């Protein structure tokens, strides 16, 4: 599609723009957003993922964090690996505290359905045929078995 005459303009270099800040902000926007707020606030963008997680006491690769034991282990060949320094233990403590909170049950019925079932049990008790066949019953409401008055 042709452009309107006189609307194309030569792009000029912006000398007053801080290129370092521009590139840094572009890198941060391109990086994925960390959902966990504890990890996101402690994250250092100048470091790699492995270094960030190691400082927080977390592991990037679970196979290297907890190695499998060999079947034949001699007492003399046991070598202790140097522990990595945890510089941000508060992240691990916050994650443990959040994980130890009781979980909210999300598989309950709706409030109006609970009230309806309670009403039916109070009125009809264990007689399910009467509670299901009436005008207010679920069975009567859905199958068209309304009683003619």
C-alpha cells in the first residue's frame, strides 16, 4: 500500500538517550516474570539463574542437588563436597512458612446447594423418593415430574 507523500521522515540518532539503561530495561522486559514474590524480590538480574538459586539455598538441577548413592562405598573414598554459601536464607524460610500454612479446601459445594440439601433433609429425612419427586425436588425439577394441583 503506498504511503502518503511527504510523510516519510529520516530517523535521526537520539544522543540524549542512555543506551545502557535502554538495553538493560529491554533485557528485563524480555525475561519471564517470576511468579513467586519471595524469589522475585531477592532476584539479582546481574547474576545467572544458577547463582541466584544457589544464593537462595535452592537448586536448579535436582539430580545434582541430591546425588544418588553408589552401591559400593568405601569409608576412605568418602569425600565431602563443599557446601555452597546461602547468602539469602530468608527466601527459603519464607517459602517454608508459606508451604506450612493450611491449604484452603476448594472442592466444597456451593452455599445455596448446601442450604437446599439441608432443607430437604430436615423436611423429608431419609425418604429420598418424596424429596426427589416433589415440585421443589431436584428430580422433579429436572425430569418434568411436576405434580398437577
